[in-house]
């Protein structure tokens, strides 16, 4: 079964990560904690978009992670 979502381990609280990423990079992510305690350090991403937008996201993620 396939889907257009992936999970990424961010190594910290997913709620905090998503809030900070939204404030600094203006991109909304889904905290993994919404899917249960086992995913509290993960975020869910959708890649159902153009390659250009995915590239822009990766640039913002790289900047955010510094």
C-alpha cells in the first residue's frame, strides 16, 4: 500500500519542532504525536506536490537545522 506521506525523526518533541518551524520558515508540518506516543519525536510530511516545492522545503529545512 502506498501513500504520499513520510515520517521524519526530528530527535525532539514534534509539537515544539512543528511550532518553531512554522514560525521561522512558514511551513506547516504534522506532529507525529498526533499519531500516538510512539511518534512523539517524528513529524509527518506530504510529498504530494511539485519537485520545485519539495526543493524549496528542503532548502528551508536545511536553513532551519542550521
